C-alpha cells in the first residue's frame, strides 16, 4: 500500500501442480510461466513487477515455475519461456511467448478486459 491507501497487485508464486489453482479464480488473471535458469524470464519478471505496481486490484498476477509445475505448464500449452497466459473467469483469452515490456503487458491486460 502507498501513502494514499491504494492497493497494488502483488505477484503470487503458484505452488503445487494443479491447473485448477488458476482456473478456479474469478476475474482477470495474468500468469507468467518462467524458469529459474531463464535469463529473459528474470528480465520480464522485473517488467511484471513494474506493471503490478501500477495495476488495479482487479487483476491477479501469478507466476508458475515450469520446472515445479509441469502438469500446469502442459495444461496451458506453454512450450517456451517466458510466456504469459491471461485468463478471464478461468478461460484463456490471451497467450504469448517471449519477454515483454511493462507497456506491452499493460496493453495485453487492457485488451483482455
């Protein structure tokens, strides 16, 4: 929270390997699929953190480590990292691979609303 009482979205590390942890969430969910060994993933994480600092609390932001969650990764059809999947009420509305900048992430989320 900042000095004005606004709440910011936080990045939640999704543990376990059950796609329902994401599918059962209502509303808009941005999911970053990443791996510890992936340098572009770490760069994109910084961009997602910048986006999260500006995001409203109407979007959940989650991160899934593909090494720890192979079933979830396969369920969402992720074959390369970093990747973003955006869900709206459990339905995939956007999927893309490759590192993105904060402004690109913001446009993807705006388009999914």
